[in-house]
């Protein structure tokens, strides 16, 4: 079997093992609710963008998605056995804050082979909001002709000073795929990046409303019981 939608040197067999680990073990300590997974196109080039508040999002999405996915992962994790495994399952190391297009060009090759590339556009972990979006996701989508798939995650972040939670609820909401504007130049890239941010901000707000609504329904059922 070909690993055409994975970077050179990756193993499709190990990639499947990694997805199985994400699907089976990463989600075990959580009450996971996935909304609108049906919105994920099964074929064609796709750039996934998600908010980022913990190290959990990438392996969790890795197991949830119904197709191979290549994430841009911070370079610091590519050390020792973990680094070897990440490379073999097709993940791409990226140095934050450095003008290095090597990982982006590797991601473009994946997209031009009709693959799926995952990006956390803030570049670093935050509070799960999207106050700042880097240009990488927009550049990848525009360069490869891929559509953008926004994804919102809630519940993965444990606030400082709080102890471990018993089976915390984690919600993942997939948005509708969108096509970014194609205007050229720096101004065009800036406009596309702003649309990436707006898509995520809107989806996060939608997920927050969905969580509030389902929590109220759960409380009502609990009272009736």
C-alpha cells in the first residue's frame, strides 16, 4: 500500500498504529463528544486548523479523524524514541518563530498528493482562544489549493492550580470546509489569515453555545431522575 498522502520516510502501517493509539487510549481518561465529524471530506487536499490549549488536541484529533493526517508539530518533541515515532507516523517538525519554509514545503507536497495537514495557527499553546493566527495555515491552503477545515476543541485545558479531574468532558466540533480568498501578495495572505482566525473564533463560540445547551439538558435530566 502507498503512503502517498504522508511525507517521505513515513510508514503507513505505523501511521495506522498511531491513529489506533489515539482512538483507543488517548481518549480513555475523557468523556469525549464529537460533533459533526461528517463534515470532514474523505478525499481531497485539506488544511485543518484548530485552537490549541494543551498537548492533547493533536493526538486526540489524530485518532478521531477518518483519514490520514499530518500535523505540524513543535521541533522540541522530536527527540529520542518519541521523535523517531513521530517522524515514522508522518508528523512534520517545525521550529516556532524561525523563518524556515522546509516544513511548509513538506506539508505542501502532502497536500498536493490530496492529503490532510493539521495546523494550530497560534503556533503555541494558549488558553484555547485565537487572539493571534500565524500565516502558515493560510499560506498552505493558498499555495496548494486546499480547502480549510476549522475545528474547535474545549475541555482539554486544566486551569493552573486545579487538581486532576475525573473523566472530564472534552468536546470537539468540526466546521464546514471553506475556500480562502485567492488575492495575491502580502495583503492577500493577511486577509486569508484573518479569515482563518474568524472561522475559528466563530466555531469556538458555536461550540461554547452547544456545550452550554447540552449541559442544561443534562442538568434537567438529572433533576428528573
